[in-house]
C-alpha cells in the first residue's frame, strides 16, 4: 500500500513497572527473610503512615509483594494494604485468628522457609496479579468488542431500513464519524461518465470510465458552505487514489505526506475557513462484486468527541492518528454502507420502474377512453393534497390521524390505478358518449335517407301517372300540389330525424322524448324487400328513452364492473408490506357511507379513510372536467354545492369534505403531481 499507515500510538500502551518486594524496617523477621533475594528489587518502608513512602503511595504503585511477620501484621493497621496490585505473604507458623487480617493474606509461610521457596512464592503472587490484570484487561476488551459489534449491528440495521438515498448518505457519514470520533468527513460517490456510457446491455458497461461526485460534507467545528462537484478518478487526490486502487489511506498528518505517495492534500478549505486538517482516514465503499461505489474520507480523530477544533493549538493537542482498530471498524462499516447504498439504489430503481409501470397503466386506460384523459392524475393530485391536509389537522375527527411517506405513496398509487379495471370493460361501452352507438345512429340516418328517396320516387311516379292519364295541361295545374306534398313530407322526415338526434343526447328530458319517440316509432315504411317495418326498432326506442346519461342498465353494470376488475387486477400484484392495502383502497371508491354505492354497498365502517378521500376527489374531478362528451363542465361553486348535497345525504364524509373546502384542496386540481 502506497499510503502511510501509522501503528497504534505508544501512548495507549499500559506501562509495566518492575515488580518489587517490600518489607518494613521495624520487622526484623521479614528483613532477615528477604535479605538474600536477588531476583526482585527490595524496597524498605519505615511505616504505613506519613512520609514519602506512605502506604497510599504503596497502594498506587506497580505490582508489589509485601512480606511481613505475623507480629508486625497484628500490631499495625493493614487496611491500607488492601489494593488489587498488592499481595501479602505472612511469615507465620499458623493462621491468624483475626479474620480481618487473615482475609488480606495471600499465603502463609513458616518463619524458617528457605529463600528459594520464598522467591518462588513471590513469583507466584506476582504472576497471580498479572493473570488477574490480564483477565480484567481482556474482559474490558471483550466488552468493548461486544459493544462495537452491537453498535455495528444497530448501524447496519438502520442503514438497511433507510431507502431514501439522501438520508442514507447522511447516515453513513454520520455513523462513520461517530464510531471513529472524527471531527469532520466527506463522502464521494462513483458514477459513470455520461458521455462514455455504452448501451444498456453492452458488455462494456462495467468497464466504462468513472468519476467521483462530491455528495456530502460534515464538520463539527466550522460551518460548511457545501457545493456538489465532480472530480476525476486518478491518483492525484486522496479520494481519487482510494477509488482507483480500492485501498484505504491512513495519514497521521495530511500536511506532511510520506514522499512515496502519489497524491496531495487539497488545503483550499482549510485556508478559506481557518480549519486545520491533520489525521485523515479514507475508506473505499465496495459493493458485493468488489467494485468501488464510493469513498468516505474522515478527518481529525479526536481524543474527546465533545471538543471543538476551533484553533490550530487545539488540533495539535487533541487530534490523534486513526488507529488500526478504528480503520478496521471503519472498513467494516463501509462494507455495510456499500451494500445499503446498493440496496437503496436498487430500491430507487424499482420505485422508478414501478412508477413507470403505473404511468404506463394509466396511459393505457386513457388510450381506451380518451374522453377521460388526465382524470386519474388529477384525482391522485387531489387525494394526496387532501391526505396531507388531514395529516396536518390538529382538530376535528381526524386530528390524530397521521400518514407516513409510504402511506402517502400508497394513496397516490391507489388513486392513479383506481380506474384501471376499465381495461376489462368493452370499449364500445366504455367510450359510449350518446344513447345510441354510432353505428345505430348511422343506420337510422340511412333508413331516413332511404325513406326520402322512396318518397321522392313515389312522387315522381304519381307525376308520371298524372301526365299519362290527364295530359300535360292538367298535370301542370296539379304540379304545385305534388311539390308541396313532397316538401311537407321531406320536412316531416327531417324534423323526425332531428328529434331522434336530439333524443340521442344524454342531457334531454327523457319523459317528453319517450312520448314523441313512440309516435315516430309507430310510423311504418316499406323497405327494399317490400316489407312493412316501424320507423324505429324496439331496441332503438329503448336506448333513446334512457332517462339519464347515455347508458342503459346493462351497460351501466358493465361500467360499474370496472371496480371489480380493478380489485382483481391489483390483487394479482405481489405488493410490498408498505403497499399491501392498495387494492382495498382502490376498489371502494364508488362506495357510499350510507350503503348506496357499488359494487358491494359497503357501509361507513368498511370504507377506509383513504378511499373516502379518493371518492370526494373523484366526484369533484368528474363534475369539473370539461372532457366528458355527455355533459358540460360544472362550475367550481356548483361542484362544491353538489358534493355538499351528497354529504348531507350521508353519502360522503362530512369531516373530510370540510377539510377539502377549508384547505382549498381544489386548487391542487391541475398542478404538478406530488413526489411520492
């Protein structure tokens, strides 16, 4: 590795003073027993109280073995010798009867114990203290390692749960700074150079040249003026070096680089802000294929996380190099972060894919029924706007209702797809704008045209018969009468056809039309096969007599079945947990709170609040839309009055409609969609 990696700081290693044997000058037995020792350094103390060699000093020193006779121990206070780094060897021929003293003794040896055995016992005592200290130190390290593992697991879980890429990048840099006590840091993402990007399925896609995008910067000590930039992946910068080689860089001082490294440190930020970057740790973020997807650069490992590095002297005193252990932890976290980032980008790609699918589905619906173009998008806008207003409400029936971002997305998708079931409705019914189908009206027109020709032919035949039978002079006298009768007959036919065309419009008075149509239909004519037939068939009369709208009962049921088709279609999709309620929300948008809706005549408790909001939005758009061939657009005030009447009839939610009006949700009718 070309970068300079510094070893663990020597200051962190625990000093190991030489062990000593202590005896007291007043204890002649102990002095005599230790006089021949050469393996240990002997220290003579006058007493345990006062003076430079007092017991407190003894207790705070290195590992020591105190050798004392039973007489001395019984005569002096021994509590001062109670310390983890002191062992007492009592020169006594029997155990003490005083349990207070007995509890402090490591070992009992006879007064006549040979020197070799005494030295061995001293060695055992020292080894015992070392073992206990080692065990304690290992326990602390084990506890620290367990804490770090737990913290890494928690961080990993948090990273995996975050799907918003921007928030994820913030979390990655923040957590890596926390776990390494770094004062500052920056994050770079590797991305392909757009101008060199080959086709989607090209084998060269993985080998395309990349660049680094400076995405994020954090600093606890100075205010940052961040600006996103891009830079080349090369060895001239620390981040570029890490991205190119895939190796980490650990620098003790960024201002004094080892001569063998190819990169330099950019001091521009330091010079502009007065900051002093010292220790630097740059770690690559690698995906599961080992490709570098980003670089995290950490700056200034602090001995105390709470301090601010607002002066160069503070940096010199409180900034330490990043240790090997910190680097290992950072690399582990960087691996988790890379996987989380990859998952986040994949999740984002899936979201875009699904968003494209939803838009394509809505486009497919509108392609089948151009007369309702834009309806689904407008309903989605209104419903999401109403949901946001409900989410903000601090009074009323919905004061405690809150929607998460995922639930907002669920509401939007359900609103966009609420009419998707129209793909299962016959197109001629779906786009039927008049009471008669175009082919039926054309047939009636042709029938009237045939009758016109037949009347004209009969008139010509009558004229010819008159000429032949009565002569030219009498014919000329009767000619005006022939022409008047023909004109009157043709005018009647035109009036009747005009009445049929008017009756074909959905907005006319069905009761009046029905009576007039029956009179027209009762008239007969002779067809080309010399068969007598009514001017209008029973089917034509039935359709023209539809009292409201353009659909008869059977056709209306077909249109209403789109709700069932929508639910059946949406149920086939393996929705994620966040979107699992989407089919149920979409299928009930024609249900009414009083059970008068369709298709299942649900009552209020069975209709989700998300659907209630969508129903209000759906009706509002249907009333105000100018693209319906069977009706004119209703003015805003009139639309709100109509919905108010439905609320009073118990069909729609009164509280939601109040929020719809008070929050002026209708102003979101034709604006850009919400980014959920």
